[in-house]
């Protein structure tokens, strides 16, 4: 479906990343930036952390399409190398791996829009679903809104066991007490479909999820910390040290990753630069655009003025209903938030982590409603 393009790897260090060319017009990531005043955003973050007892610190990083990282700010106890649990801010990177597998026609027999029945070695109870539907929350399999009745499907939150075994359980276990829908007809956020998508990746890729992610995304983009585990049910076990991450053999696909500022900045740069990490074409431009295409509105199950959904990205409705969307966000339940603004050619990552979902929604909500608008305003003020 998509063409896989290969190029030489860019150096993995932070300094080297920012010195790589973006490959489109010869401009480099370390070119002198247009002067921008982010002091209002910095002050806002400081005030937010000081006013919120659920957060000991927070930080953010801003990426420009042509110049790479143009600003970052650390508040509270955050350092440049602070790693946080991403929760659902894992969803865009997870979708990226599935797109990379779909583009590798030479080594992998996998199409994102083909029934997963063709790839899994078991007889299942959820026929006709595609990986595209699984990670756009349109598969019809019950999502997080019905998690209290998940039963055996809750294996996805266990730090024990293997992803493939959990995926088989999900694929073969009906949820007769919950409401399901024919594939492609209803939007139901999160849950079992994502873990099933990860299982499909392991089967078609012939390796573990983390091995595949490192091969297709981590190494080409020079990621140093980013990986997947499963601490959602055992948050207290996470100390901030990547070695404390549990559940790497049964990683939670929709919400189990960790990252620091630098690693997620590399992923944001990829989405702003038509699939390139530095000089490396990791995904095609078509694949990046495919992830931004709405599926939620298309089902007819959500109102057109509500947020749409692509593959990992929430899509902000444009002010002009006839215009194309330009703001895409991936918020996490512990407070993290990634975003891209395709009209301005900027994006970023807000690293916040709470140990409670209530505080987490406050963090990601602040990022979406207050911090991102301040960053957009700073960019607009510097425009000619």
C-alpha cells in the first residue's frame, strides 16, 4: 500500500540530530531561528506546576519543521533527561510502527487495511477487523468506556505474561455482556483493539513489539530512552528510572511507552517533515498523511463539531468547517501531550506525569487549552 524508503541513519546524539538537514530545501536543524518570545508560555508552565500539588514538575519542547528544536523549558524538578510515563501519548508512536510494517513490502506481508484474520494463526470472534480500524478506535470491539466488563481482556494491563498470548485471548474471547458494533460503524476510544494490533505486529514482523519498534522507528530516529512497558496498573513501581519500567514482554500498546523530551521531539520532527528523521526516510509522506485522516467523523457516530480521530491523533475541528484540520493532539491520562500544527509547521511534546488519572487529565487539559495556544501565539508574533 505504501512504499518503504531507506536512507542512511543520522547520528543518534542530540547535537547531531539538530545538525542534520531536513532533506527538503537544504536548510539545517541548527539554522538560526526566527526570534520568538516564549516567555509567556514559560511563565504559564511555572505557574501551573506551582498551583498543582499533583505535579512536582513539568517540561515542554517545541519543534519547527525547518529548524528542528527551537525552545524548551523545564519547571519544578524536571531535567532535560527526565523520562515520563506517556499513557495514551503512546498511541501515535504505536500507529507509526504499524505504518512502517505496512510499508516494508520487501520483508513483511502486511497491509494496514486488510482483515487481521488473514494474519493471525487463530480462529477469532472478532472477524473482519483491520489494523487501521483497531488503532483508529473504529473496529467495533468495546473500548475503554466499557472497561469494567472486560474480563479476560484486562490482560492488556498486566505487567506479566507475553503480548502474543494476551492478544490471542482478546481475539478469541467474546464480550457478550458489552456493546459491540460492525467494524467501521462506531467510534469507541481505546482498549482491547490496540493490544490486538500489537499482537498482529508481532506475528507479521516475527519479533517482539519492542524489537520491531527499535528496528523500524527507534534506531532510524536515534531514540535513546523511548520504549514500551506496562506500568498502568502498577504506577507506584515506576521511579523515573527507565530500568524500573515493568511489563516489557507484554507492553501496553495504547499506553505503555516512556519518553524524554529529546526522543519525542525526534518523533514530532518526523511528522512535520513528511516522515523523515533527519536524513532518514522512516515513513513515507503518504503514511504520515494517512495517520492524520479522520475515521471518527466518517463513522457518523460522533457529531461533526466534536474532535475527530485519525490513527493516534485527535483532530481539532477547524474554525471554518470547509477548511482542512491543522491541529492534531495525542494526550495521555497521566498528563503528557504531543501535538503538531501543520499550518504553522510546528509541534511539540509536553512532559507531565501524575500518579492519578484525575490529575493527569488536568495536565493534558492545561496543555491543550492554555500552553499550546501560547506557543502558537509566540510563533505568530514572530511571523513577518
